[in-house]
């Protein structure tokens, strides 16, 4: 399926809005991205949290940590096979690529153990769809602004008899647009009340404040998806060089940086 005809997503849309040239390099030219330990950290944490919840929280804490260990190690080793020079890896702050790999391994195991402890004390009460599916990594496909939009929701939880989307974050970047899309999708697909959403912040071991979802309409969200979709289809990919180039995984192939 070509980039012009495939369904859109939150990540595609936000990437296009932030720098359409990065979108072009990554998704049209398919430039091989530079690896980043933060990506493997996030994926492994999500895998561990999902395994814990799917077990109905019957796994032992060390078993859950082992899921993180296995996933992080596998992903990192695969990336090292493709790019063994860790100086070419993206890294945050003062750390080198190699230091960041080691740091996030330790940090991720600590955060995984903390998530187990937090959830034992605080929930969440994972919602089940009308078909009985446990709402973890729940796939959706809806139409917004005449555009097919798809994605996966980390968790849907039950709070005070309403359904709440919850996104698990190991980093600092948070997207209200993402949560708003989830809210619209859940309402349309399941016809249930969705008023709020939140993030579980692994860096802090706690929930964020709830984000109100009743202040944006499907039409408003649809405009953003429609604008992005139209730009891609007419081949409009303007560059937006700036501070974010430091964290761009295809900047090595960009002459605007």
C-alpha cells in the first residue's frame, strides 16, 4: 500500500505537522533511521506492562521485569547488528549512545517494577469490550474528516462507570491530540461514555491529571487529519529545521538540518 492511500495515524499526522520533510524521508524515501535506546526502552516497558495486565496481575514482579529485560535486550541487539557504532545512535542529554543504552536498561527495569507496585495499589481496572476483548493494545480504525485513521490504545480502564483511555509514557513527550483521537474512536466504535483520558508517567511512577475529552469534536480532529492527508497526496513536504533536528532519526539524510 502506497503512502498516498494508506490509513493515517496520530504519529503520522503529528510528524507531518512538525516537519513534513522528515515524514517524506522516513515514510516515502524510507531512509534507514538512526537507532535510539529510548525507542527500545518504551517498547520493552509497554510489553512488560501488557504481559502483567494480561496475566490478571498474577505474574511475580521479577517475572514482569524479565519481560522488559528480554524485549529490551532483543531489540537493542538487533539494532546493534545493523549499527554497531554507538556514537551514531541518538541519545538524550549528556549521554553518549552507549551510555544511554546501559542507562535505559537499568532505568527500564526500575520503572517496570515500579509499575507493578503502583498497579497493585491503584488498579487499573481494565475495561472489556462488548465482545469480551481485554482492552490492552486495542486496535481501532475509524473515519475522521473523510480519512481512515488507525491506531492502538495502550489501555482502556474503567473509572467511575466511564471508560478512560490511558497511554503509558516512558518519555516526556505527551500528545493531547493522541488522547482526543482515542476518545473519539472509542465513542464511535463502542458507543460508550468517554469524558477523560490520562497518561501513566513511568518517570514519576504515577498518573497525570485527567485530560478532558469533551472539549474537542470529531469534526475538529477530522480537519487535522484531512489537511495532513491532502498535503501528502499533493506531494507537499515542507521542511521545518530547528531544535528538533537534534532528535530526528533521519537527519543524517537531510540537507536542511
